[in-house]
């Protein structure tokens, strides 16, 4: 456990951020999974739009890097195009 007051505060802040980041990352991963498990191309396209939005929001919040977000979106788009 930290001894300094500032260290205690930093620990609390980091735990709160960890919870927020985990929720955001989980939502993003669920959206990605919805695209990958889509049964038909029409459903996959709709899921792709939602997933891209969620991925961008996750990157904007700093949970993942922007280039990582771009890579996820690119791979998902390729997958959906292959289905069509």
C-alpha cells in the first residue's frame, strides 16, 4: 500500500480508470464478435457499422491506440466483404 497521500490518490484514480477502460474494451470486443458471428452479409454490414463506431470511441478514450483501431476496422471490413 502507498504511504504518501498523492500515491494513495493515484492508486484510487488508476483503479477507477481500470474499471472504465475494462467496460469500454469489453463493449468493443462484443461489437467485434457480433460482426464475426453474423449469419448473413446484411447483418454483418449493420454490425460492422456499429463495431466501427465502438472501436473509434474506444480509441478516442485512449484505451487502444488509433492505429490499432484502424487495423481492427480494416480486418473486419475485409471479412464482411469476403462474405458478400
